[in-house]
C-alpha cells in the first residue's frame, strides 16, 4: 500500500499490512527561515521515510508578526524560549485586528510549505496550528486569562481577530497542497480551565479555525497536557487524535474506544525514545500495537521527539511498524 492508502485504511480502522509511523521534532535556528526549515524537515523525512510529514515551527511564529521574540537556549525539546508578551494592556488587546497571513512569519511558513510540497513526493504533509487560546497567551501572557475572566466582552473583540487571522491562515495552508492540519491545544485540560470555560472559549475557536481544513483527509488533533477533557473534543471533525497516552492517559485502547478514526501515539518520547534502549523501544511499540489489535493506530510519540533521541531508537520503532501488522 502507498502511504495515502495505508493512512486512509488506518483511519477507517481496517487491517493493514503494516502500521503507519510518524515522528516529528523542532528545528531551532532553522525554523527562522522558510528554506532552512523546509530543508531540515525534508532531510529528516528522507532519512527515515515516515508515513506523513508534520511541519513543526516554533510556537513563537504565531505572534512574531506582532512583536513576540524567541531564543534557543539549547533545551532538548528544541522549541524557542519566548520573550515578553507584546500586548501588555487591555486597550492594546481591544485594538487588536486581524493581521496578514501572506507576509511576515505566517507568509514565511506558507513559503516553507510550498517548498515541502515540491520536495515531499507522494508523502502527505500537515501543518502545525496552535489553537486560538494558545495564540492569545503568546500575545498577552497570563493577562490573557485574567482579561478573559474579568472582561469577557472586551476579550472577545481581540479574540475574534485571532480567530479570523488563523482561519485565513489555515485556508492558505490548504492551498499549498497540505493533507490537513495538526491542531494543538493545551486548554482542553481540567488543570487549565473548567468545562464551562472550554465550551465557551475553547470549542468555538478551535472549530472555527479548523473549518477551512474540512476537505483535508489527514487532520490531526493534538491534546497537550494531562487531565484531558476527552468528552468535550471527542466529536471534533478530525481523522486522527494524538495525546500523551504513555504519560497522561487515557491509554491507546481507551482512547480508541472514545474517538472516531485513528489514534496516534504509543511511544513515550522522554522515558523511552530518548532514554531507553532500542530493545525497549521495540517492546513498547509492539505493546502499543497490541492494545488496538493492530487497527486504527499510527505509531507516534505523545508530542515532539527530543532532539537528542538516538537514531537507533528511531530505527527500532520503524522496524516494528514496518513488520507484519
């Protein structure tokens, strides 16, 4: 089966001759250039031949055009450390308007996708999108939460500008030939907000931003963190769900019973991919496949792969996935 057919069959939970696998990582320094990020992403793909490419810019790109900065401090995850939030007053927030997606950091990312489309061949690719509440925190830091709770009507005005901007960006992403988006939320968690807050602010923003990707066939929802609000997002129109199944739960087996489509996970990126032996990686991969009886699983990590992960560990996971399902 080619990658498209393999992934489509996996989403439909059909038995497949092998298990699809995908790992992704950050590219600090390179992610400041469309050409460098595309080149590094494609070189990583050509080395390991994953079944799809997840394009991973630093989270700072979501607000760089409005003044957010970032520096790389050598952390193993590889994301940039954010500078001070660019919006510091409620008046600035209320004055926020949609910003162009064809220029600046967003335009740079679209150019990166065009380069990846030209070099990926038949391998599908998807773009990371951070949900609107995450963008709000990148713009205003902890003040975003305070304003949302104390001044909800004013907060909504700035929030609407974020949603409009990112809806337009997702629409532009799909025009590059992307198979879908990778929507990341850290907010669908009881450790972050209540169900009532997420129903009011999380769901509507998530779904509106994702709407332009509705014709995509490989949309992935990433639930970041612990104490997840599974039932509030289980009906999102995504083909794949990814979360920290090894660290936070629920297990892949439990998640597969609650979500439609495919689940992506099974590998602990820190305890196993980074710190264990190839034999232990292979054992964890086989156990993940067994949890779902070899159906509806994309073997993946719970989040980004740490930069120092040994190549032998990546190869061990691939060998299990490429073996008989």
